[in-house]
C-alpha cells in the first residue's frame, strides 16, 4: 500500500494517510464496511483514540496532495481508477482503493 500511496502523491507520514490506510485494511477484511463511512470513521477514531469529528478533516487534508497531483497529470496511470470522480474524497478513495485490492486478491 505504501508504494500505491507514493504513486498517488499521498504522503505516508501524514496522519490522515495513516487513517486512510487503516480504513482500507479494515474494509478489505470486512467489505461491508465500504458502505458506511460513519462506521469507518468510528473505527478509526476508536483505534487512534480521536474524536469522531477529527477523522474526516485529517483524511481530506491528506487527500489534498492527491487531488492537486491529479489536476496536474490528469487521469493517467493509477489515477484512471478515479476517472469517474470529480474530486477524490475520503469516501470514494476508501471505496475505490479497497475494491482495487479486493480485485487483486482474486
């Protein structure tokens, strides 16, 4: 996942990036979670001992560099995964990347 995040220009050391990784791993292990962003935020908040309301802004902040990079290069390479999305949000990022990994598993 670290290499994928690097390709997306998602800085691995940002807290929001750590939360996104955790959320993706949890959704990978339990795909029904993908449908409930609030459940994902609750799990992240519980795991990292945060308030529920601090999870989304941290994830959005981490995804800012992804959106900025995508605006520069367009929907090329790994960004083709997001070509139907106007903006990469925590919800669609977690859903798309988890689905990507689940397909790799098959």
